[in-house]
């Protein structure tokens, strides 16, 4: 579980996450079983959000010049999401099944957070990350941090 409440989808970028994902799945064809002690089915606010790696950061070095540096192990939750529908698990009134709304949908390799009632559960889909949404760059400024998509790879 990711500490703290996951920001609303209207927030483009979350605060930085500095811990690596603890859960890796081998395929992007994922479904989730959620235990709900109250037994209620709440179809709102259940989604899978993209978590982007901060590839590098721009700041100011000791001489006052702009410099690009490695951002280390830093990720941010993006506003990009994939809707998941909620249904009951047969003969298990306190369990819910979350699965993609679109049949045959699979997540591309990369890091994600499944959001259930504002709480986030972190996981990674194994493989070579090629989705450009999985990468951002950060500019450190005196009035905050600003993010932009990573440029496409040069050929």
C-alpha cells in the first residue's frame, strides 16, 4: 500500500514516491480481488493509475548554471488512468472483483497503482517499459517542481 491518500485524478502529478514497487506481476492482464469488511459495493473511484519514473531532473548547480542530473529512484502518480469495473465475487459477499471495463485490455509494462476508495496499492508489470506515459522529467525551481513528458528516444 502507498502511504497517504492518492490525489484526485484532476491532480496531474502527485508528490514523489521514493520507494520501489514491492509487487511485480508477469503479465498486464490483471484483475484484483478486494476484501471489503462492510460488504458494500462502491463502483466509484476504482481505477488503475500510471506511475511514471522521473528519469532526470534539471536544477541549478553550485556555479548557478542549469544542470541535468539523475533523479535517482523517484516516481510520481500521474492523472492518466484506466477504468476498472466492480462486481461481486460469487458466494463471497465481502469480496469484490475489479477488472478492466474493456474486454481483452492489458496494461503495458511499467508501474501502476490500483486505487480503491482513495487508497493506493502499488504494483509493477514486468517487461521493457516502452510507454512514454511511464516517464517524466522534473524541473526544480525556486517556486516548486514542474514536470514534463520525457522526450522521445533519438534514432
